[in-house]
């Protein structure tokens, strides 16, 4: 799974449109990220800030790789 898709679906539990609002971009940008284009530093900061604002536990390492599931 792509890191951004992991963040969107497993961490935020949002649709692409909802996640786009958090990142302050259009839904098409989220689709491109999930297709392999990397978000900018500012966009990553928006995602991180969105997690903090929602009380979601955050780890910047998720931008660079999907965590392995234990068990």
C-alpha cells in the first residue's frame, strides 16, 4: 500500500475528498499522491497539522513507508 493511501485510509479514515480538505489541496492531488507523486513539504505539514488538530496519533515516518502489521 502507498504511504499516502495508508495515512488516508488507516490513520485518518477518510475519503480522498475529505483528506484533500485536510491537506488543503484538491481531490485530484490526493489521487496523484496515491499514484506515486510525492506531496510537497507544505502539504505534508498540512497533513501532520490535520492529525494534531483531530487528536490523531502521528508519526512522520508514515510519509516514507507503511508500517508492518504485527501479528
